[in-house]
């Protein structure tokens, strides 16, 4: 049998080589109207997947199927050109005319590439040089405001990734971000990508575009393409920047003089323990005094020869946070090699990337942030003897600087991604691809709170988690406490697919059929904790030095009992594209997915899609007109799924520890069921219908697109409360909810001015989305049609919630007391459930719906100017129509406690007699709309300098130059992802304004 396989392979390869005996090698250069080279222009042989990108000098060299082939040359911002080879020439000079090629560029889709003009789906493409620049640590920040329908919210915390939501939230579980595919490898952690190595990012929006990824594509798919080497030229590139960040805004808290005046006016007195005659700005006290320093260095080498190319890069990034002890550093090394054989019919690629990151976190960060605004300014940071000032008699009153200085919280990660790819061109337009990839993430985390923290145990130390988590009491043991964990996640993928690209006269067919196998192992590792250390300076590095056994009642924390998970996904997929005369376009896809994470009765799912487009500009009746150079109407429908956001063993019955019980004079460990089995658990399914129009007018000077979509999710997976008689543990993860999103997206690009020395191009995008939970019920669910949630637990607010999951309402629906001003006695009153006014409202009972955290409109406006060798980019970003629950403001609006905790300056006219002033209510729901000048970059290009330097460019960038908003909090860019969006809850890491200087050199 093996001999037969070898004979068949030899015959097949021999036939393939003979079939390409007539291939021709050509070369050329692509120039603009001024005869300046266009690097990274795309050259594609029509009817094949054979394409190449020009080098820095606009040059290219490629092998075509025959000497009379036709090429398509495209470059963003220029009109596409077709070139028919005449058979006698081997070198060509091609000039492109300026225009807009938003409909013409080559885009990356699942398991292949395609021309934008022939897409039937909704795909947004961003080139590497169009991405946001600045002190940026993840792909989400790079895309912020650049793509219509993509809602990205970022934090000032350098250790926290952005939240990315595409076309509205599709699920109630925690998995809401898009699925990332990097150079064809699905599911890559985007932290391994250096921004300087990115060529383009393609955002697949509708289900017809994403269905090829089936069960992982419900939240959209983002395709990232990185740089490769050129056959024709060796090149060295160096880029760097140095930046300084400072806090752009802080809460307007009372200083010592203001607070003294307020307390004196209202007959309130500080306790002697707190009033030491100081005037401390606690917000400033936890900041770096000289601002946060940032730097980045990227060095890349690329080149190649006749039958191969290479690209290697090293990137080092360091970003300090503006808070003390906050820091982020990363080193990324990448190698990409391609080798061609058999007359370039076989291409073998090797990609290896390793990212090593260290996160230095702020110890007890959220609590430190909370204490920095609530701490009294009359208290000093340190006592006269240099020790930290503390008042342990007062509960929940801690020195935030001491919290930071006496704790350690660090995480180290090493992320490896390796892939081996093979592409074999076969006769009759076929090509075969085999992709093997392996990813491994190792994390090492440690926390240590030295003996100083022991003093907090008697003062009710609560953590301050991000919503919707609820506060919990924390105990720091005796003589220091430490925790250490080490976990490994691995991911192995094998994908094999066959492409067919063939033209029959006016008919063009592109098809792909393939198989995917994936196995993930998560949480392979351990955790342990200890207390009672002999010294403080050991930190978390040696738990063996502890003597925790001598501490009565101490229990070692071994971590999450469900940390270890193993899951497998197996899939078959196919896609067919049909093109008739470049006018009528059809596409259909189907993917069959099997997943071990679901119930035994529902482990397989099917995800189909269909799309069609009509290129109206190609019709005969459009020949005489001079308005439209491109006009395409497209429509699609598809279904995708979600297999993430829950444990791999969610559908299985699990028993474990249930605490202890008293028996015969002893506490006995209890063991029993803590998770119910659900053999019927199945995929969430999200179906999207999309109607779009793409156009280019005025000879390419203006182009744009408009999309209208409806996205419906059914069988949402959620942890429902159930009758314990039916399910002993009282909860079960099950399908039961539905959700819908409807929206409109639009983008418009204009080459407004282009003269010999000056140009201005502008792109504006906007989108609107309406989200609604259309169903929440489950046959076992005991909660009716709603779930009240998000409980910040501020002082005096126990049990008060801010939001609700409710049928007919959006995710992020605020549900709280309705503020009705003050009564005759100056006491805040509220609208009761029956419409009357009350000063004693009942939690939950007297609640009212009070707006949504989800924005009604997103805006991005990009402007690029050039004057001779100067370039200027001005980028605005806006979010409109969303509400923010300013729980921070409510918790700092307590005039009756001004002698024990600080209050806002805005509360100076409040009366301490109004004990309702601070209650969570519509009084603290604010308009979260804003318009931000997100990026301003001024650069100068020296061009070629000397014999060896091809290009030098220097630039100055300012991020977050100013913001226009009515929001009274620190910044309106409050978390928009997750299941508790739009809640500002004493945990806001300050936004920053960044000034940086950068340099790009090409040798």
C-alpha cells in the first residue's frame, strides 16, 4: 500500500511539473502618477490565486502561468489597473491613477483571499499604516474607531486588554470578543503580534463572511496578516518611539480647606485620629511623580532569493502605568520563512513567534483607587517618623500608598505560536493546503502582602472587584501572605483544504473544501498559598519558608478546582463562489462542527451561509454614465455559533467539596454534587442577514459603503437559577435565551484635494445598533423573565443593584430608583412603584427602567494631510447616546460622612441631614456621549539619505489631546464589554494623555 502511495505521488508531481512547463517569469515596477514607487501594491494573476506584493521600491518579480496572462494591479487609494501581457516583454512599468480602491483591494477571508470588488459579504479592511499609533499594547486599541460597527473600549491600565464588541453583544456569557485568525492560524492570542509587523487587518462582519469558522464566529472574525520577505531585495527596518504619559483628568475632590469649611458649616468634626493638619491630594499620591515613561524598539530583517524569502523581527516594548508599581514590558521575536520548489508550485512556510511579557500590577488595585478618592485630605501620607499614617479604628479606611508599597502582584507569560504550512499548486486550477500549528501559553503569577497587611484584618478589608462581581471580605493571614500559581494552555490544530480556481469563458468558480481538527488543554498547572513568613522581603518567591500550619484555621488555596480543561473541536467546511461576467456573484458556505464541550445529545452543529452581489456598474445601461466607476449591491444570510465563554466540562455532572458539617463533636468535610449535568446543552446560534451597497464615484475620488443588518442569537447559554428540587445544586448551565441586534453602518472615503505639493484625504465611518434580549426563559428557570444584577455595594447601598436582564430590554439596561428631587425638608425623594413620592424606597420594588449603557451611535473620522515632505494625521472618535451609571459619584456624594471620608466638590451644597443623597438612583445616571481627538501625528519624511539609508521619517504624536463630554466622572470611556457595561464603580484606572516622539528608518 505504501509503495502504491509513493508511485501515485511521483506520477502526480510529474504531471503537475509538466503542466507548468510553459510558465513565464516577469518583473516590473508599480508607480504612482508622479513616478514614485508604490510599496506593498498587490499584483494578482487573473483566474489564479497567484499574487505578490511589491517591495519598498515598488518592484516585483513573479512567475505567471503563461506569457499571455492578465494581471490586476491594485493599491489602496489608487484605481485598479489590468495588464495584459503581450508575450514578448518580461519587464513592465505600471502607473496607477489616484482614486479609491476600497472596493478593489485584495482582502483576506477564511481559507483564502479575494478581490474586494467581487465580495458578496461585509468585510472592512485596514492597512497597517492606517492603524492607530501611540503607546498601544494590543490589536483592539489599533482598531479603535477605524471600523464601523466595532465598539472598542480601552483602559489606562497598561496590563489590561481592550474590550472589543462587533455589531452589538450576541450573548449573555463572558465570551463577547471577536475570533482572531493570524496568518491563517485560528484562535491566536493577539498579544503575540507586534503592530510594526502587521500588513493588514480584515474584519469579517456578517455571518456569510464568518460562517466558514462555524462555532467560533458568532462575535465576528478578525483576520491579521503579517509581513513577509521579498524575493528581490534585502531590507533592514528600525522603528522606535519614546513617550511620556500623564493623567488627563481626575475627580474633583475637596481639598483640606474645602472639607474643613464644609464640616464647620454643617457642625461636623473630624476625629483626632484622622485630622493631622495635612492637606493631602490622595489621587496624586498614588501617581508617578514624573509621569509614565514608554518606549518601543522594532528591528526587522527581510529578503530572499529566487525560490524563497524570509522575514525576521524583534520588538521590545516597555510601558509604565501612571499608577505607582504599574508596569508592562514585552519582547516579541518572529521568524517567517517561505521556500518554493518544483518550479514554485510547492510553497512551504514556517512561522514562529514567541512573546514574553511581564505585567507588574498595582497590588489591590481597585481598592487602592477607591481609597485614593475617599481618604480624608486632612490625613497625611506618612507620620513624622516616616511610617505610613493609618487609622485602623475606622473600618475600611486604608492608606492607598501603603497598600501599593507593601504588596507585590506580578504576572509573567510566555506565548509561543508556531506553524508549518504547505501549498501545492495542482493542474486544472486546483491547489492543496496543509496547515499545522501549535500554540503554548505559560503563565506564572505571584502575589505577596507583607506583614503590614495583617493590620487590615481587623478593619473590614473588602476587595473592590469589577462589576458584576460582588465585594468579598479579605483576610491577609499572619506575618505576610503569598499566593503562587503556574498554568499552561496549549492548542494544537491540523487543517487541510483543497482550493479550486477556474475560469470557463464568462464563468468563474472558486471553491474550497476542508477539514479541521483542534485540541486544547487549558489550566494545566497548580496553585498554592501560604502565610506566616519569618521575613517580609521573601515576597512570593519561596512558599516553603512559611509556617502556615501554626495559624489556626488557615486553609491553603489550591485554586479553581475546574481550572484544568481539555476540549476537542472537529470540523468539515466548504465554500463555493460563482462569478458570471464579473456582474453576478454568488457564494455559499457550510461548516459542520463537533465540540466536546457540549452535551452528549448535541455535540454536532451545522453553520450555513449564502450571499449574492450584483455589480450594477458592469451592466450595459451603465456604460455611458460618468458618475459611478463602481456600484455593487450585495445581500447575505448566514448562521454562526459560540463554543466559548464556559468551562469545557459545563455539560457534565461534577461532584466536589461542599464545605464541612458538625458531626459527633467534629467538623467533617462534606462532599457532593456541585454541578448538574445537561446532556442537551448545545451551541448558541447567531444568524445574520445583511444588505449592503458599495460605491465609487467621481473617478475614484469618493467611495463608500452602507450596510443594514439584523443579527439574532438563539439558544443563549447562561447559568440559570433552577428549582433545587429538580436540580439539587440550584443552578444549571442551559440554553434558553434569545437576543437580537439591528443596525446600520456606513463609511465614506474622499480624496478631497491632491495637488503637486498638498493633499487631503478623509475617511469617516459611523454605525448604529439596537440590542434587545428577546427571550430569557428556560423550562427550569425560576426567575421569570428577568434577573436583577450588578451590585457595587457602596457604603449604605447593601442589596442595591444597578442593571437588569429583562425580556424586551437591552443588555446593560439600568434599573434603579427614580430620583424626584428633594422634599420640603431637603431630603431626597424617589418615585415609588405606584407613582407616589417616597423618602424610604424599597430596593427592587420601587425600581424603574432608566436607559441603556449601549451607545446609539459610533463615529470615527480620519484625516490625512501632506505638504511636500510633511504629513499630518488627525483622528477623531466619538460615542453617542449611551448612559453611564456613575456609582463612583454616588459613593462620594455622602455629606453626612464628610468627617470620615472625603466628598466631591459638587456635594458642597448638600445637607448632611439628607441621608438619601447618595442612594443609587437616576440622579447618578449620566450621558456618556463624547467626542475625542484621539490622535494627532505630525511627521517629516527625509526620503533617501546617503547610499545605504532608503528612508528616514520622524514624527511626533499626541494621543487623547482633548475630549468634549458632559460626563462628570474621570472619563466617559467606561467598560463597554462584558455583561455589566457602562458602570463606573470606584475602579477607574485613569485615562492618560500621551506625547511621544518616533523614528522610522529603512536601510
